[in-house]
C-alpha cells in the first residue's frame, strides 16, 4: 500500500499490504508469519489466516519451481497436458507458452490503436477541463458521452456515479486493475504503455466525486503495470491522494464486493446483495468501482469532447473497446476497435485461420464458445449466444474446431473450479464436479448440474461457470466422447 489519504483507515485495512510484503520477502506465507501480522494489527489470528488463504495466488510453502501457465492460449500449444487443479493464467497470452514473472507489455503488441491506446498527448488537459466545468457540469458532460463501464458489465458510468452521490454522504472511489480473467491483458497494456491516461481519468473522477478515500487496486503479479502507474501517479496533480493496493486474489476479485473485502483486510469473497456497493461499499461508504479501461475512456472524453467519443461506436454503445486477441492468429495482441465493428473484421486483421475451421472463446471462463459461422456478430455488450459466449472484458481466443475444443473447455472448467472462493456450496462443490464430468466424458447429467450451479451460486463466477461447458457441448458434443 502506497501514498496517503486524509481518511482514517481502520487498522485492519493494513492486513493485505502486510501479507503481500511478507509474501514478496519470503516467497510464501506460513502460520507464524500470519499470526505475527495479526498480533501487530490486533485482529484474531484465525481471521488473518482466513483472509490470507482466500488469496489464490499466495503460496503457503516454499516454492521450488517457476510458474507455468495453463491459460487457453498456452494450453493449445504442442505438448499440452490435460489440466489438473490448481489451474491459472500468466496473462502473456500474446506470446505463448508463458512462464516466469511478468514483463512490461510489449509496445509492438498494440496491433490497432484508437483514442485509448494512442500516444499520450502530455499535460493534464482533461482534468483542467473537468475542474473548469465543476462537478455538476462535468457529470452532465459524462452523461452526454454515453460511456458504459468497460469491466464487462457495461453499466452506464454516470448512473453508477450518481447512485453513490445521491446519498449525500462521503464516498469511496476504487480503480479495479485486478484483471484476473485468462486471455485478457488489455488493462496491462494501458497501465504499462498509457498510464497517464488512466491516472487522468481517475483524477477527473476524484474531481467530480470528491471521494473521502481513493484506492487503486492492481493485480499482485502485474509489477510492470503497477510500477508504470505509480510513476504516472507521482507526476500527476493527485500525487499522494491515492492508495495503491496489490493483492493475490485471482479471478474472484473481478467481483467488486470481493475486491472491497480484500481492501478491508477480510476474506476475499463476494458479499450478499443488497446492499449494492453504491449504497454501502468500502468501509460502509457509498462506493464507485470502475475498471482501468473505463478511467482511460473518461480521460479521452474530457480531452476530446463527448461528441468525439460518440462519433465512434453505436448510439447505444458509443466509443471503442480494447480486445485482447490470442490463440491461433498470426498477429496476437490488443486491438482497439469501435463498438459495433464485426468480430470477423478484427479476426481478419489479426490473421486468423479460415473461418470454416475456426472457433472463438468469447468471455473466458464466464463466457463460452462460438462457431465461426457467428463471427459476423458485432463487438457489442451482452450475450452472443444463450449458451454463454459474450463480449465481457474483451478477451477472445481463436481456436481450431473441433481439435482445440476439448482442451480449451477443460482448461476453463479447471480454472473455474480452482478459482471458486468457496463461500457458497453450489459453486464450491459444483464447479469441480462439472470439471470432473467433462474430463471423464460423462456428460449425461451435466446440463442439470449446470442449472443448479447457475441458479444457486452467490456471484457471477459460479453463475456463469457453466458457460464454456454448455457452449462446447452444444456446438461440438462429439469432442467429449
């Protein structure tokens, strides 16, 4: 945790930063270390241990080997072995097979740049314009842009901000840079290559919302991204006003209430809803959580104007979307395209194989597979198919069909089983059972189990875990016999 805030943070909020520092120093955590931290913070040791073990990327014994990736882009490489638990991704899907620590995002992997990935123009023009407008007029400008959040849910950004402000109470502002979805690396590209744009968007939000506390939460493994962001933050007008947290929570931290629990020093699991975070979130305050790409878009809106932002995309979904493209393409990387662009156009630009033997994984472990016949669909929010495929956070893995389908579906099923936080029984027990059924080819009862997991799970991880399995079985049932 770096930087300061005038908000009096509870002592417990130091737990995750202290656990992270101890893990970095030793390479793992053990009970004596966690208990010593608990004593210093004066919290029960059992609760500190519970919080530590809920962070999927912490190790609890000495590591003896480097990390290896089991993401889909790596799984389809030669020498693939059927996944076992645990399973994870190293987020270098543009250069498989990935191993070892993260490196700065390669500039050459920006294959198509739009306003978000374009070179930084310098200065803090967007922030100055927001300040000149004042909070009320700035909110109106943001509303006129039609910006929807870029984390995957596409909720109108200004509606979220207004929902928190309506309470007339101090608010909290959180940048979610956890990016734990396999096959997605666009936030890392922005943070490494265009951190000033993200910082300016965050600073504009601080100007409009006047938060009591602002937190930037960045994936614990994404050191180059975090370092670039902190350098840009230190040179910005909001230097010293943002707390930077690093974690090890994995995919579940994409669920914003699990992220808030992690910041508060609690077990990283989703909270029941209601209340929504905009009503009672971080430290009980109305809380706005936005994605890295969302803040970058806020910067471009105030620099270039709402009309320029709306000139790209569609009436209902204006602006651009950064896609993370990997798998069986000649030119993997990030592609920034106007919303509404046909998927097929980006695939052709990336050098995908002929469509008649191609499949797409859209939306990662919470999405699903599409046959190439559906590649003409536009890049838009929402589901592409009832079985699960969706735009989500913009991760698209290109596969050969049917040859890659089984291994890709097993990889996603293993990931969901491993990443379940364990809070609710349907996901904790059902996700591993879905993986076991698929692995054994015993799928007669899979649809019924998938219905139970979807209907009864507490958060989106469990509710959408069956998507890759359902879609694979729907389009390529023979791959699992």
